[in-house]
């Protein structure tokens, strides 16, 4: 499965934690709980987990062995759903929607966040002026 040894050991420990009957396999429900625990940091609400990363095994209701878990990890370790945060997905969607390069949108977002000092997602008119100065490279207040 080409997984690092440390990841395999961690997966084994996790598998054993959910294999409470010590039978070497997990029910589909236990496997889904294991997946949710793996994804909890990325998707705090279970309903936000994209269906594409829920194993077909879970959807079919089949039991899963340790090798099945390793297969799931190998298939999903580099999934865009796991590697890209919801904020990054939002930024990419904005770039696509407006036909702007991703670095350009990231630059605007970075500067917006600098002026959104209370992290509310909104800026005051005074903060907006500062943002425009930063984005346009204007030094003179009267130029805006």
C-alpha cells in the first residue's frame, strides 16, 4: 500500500481500538466511526464529510479487515477532500467563478485577513481603505 511504517502502526492501533470484539474485522458502522474519528479535525460535523471519501464498503454494509483500512488510507491519503481545507476550497471556487488566478485571490484574502482584525469576515470602511492601499500599493491617503 506504500504507506509509511508509522502510519501503518497508527492505523493498527486505531483499528484495534474499534475492534472491540477482537475478531480482526470491523462492522461497517464501526469502520464508519473510525473514518469519522480520522476526519474529525477536517470535518467537525459528520454530515460535512464528502461522500466520495466514505468507502463503498461502508455504503454496502460490509465488514472491514485491517487490510481494508490500509487500502482506504492508501486510496484517500492524497484526496483533495483531505488535503484542501474548506477555506482553500472557497478561495479556489472564487478564483474559478471570476476567472482570476489562485495566487491573486490568495493575495487578496491574505490582505483582507490582515485588516479583518476581529476575524469577523467583515471590515469597516476605515479598514477597507487600508486594504485598498495595500492591494493597490498606494501610499498617499488622498490618492484614494
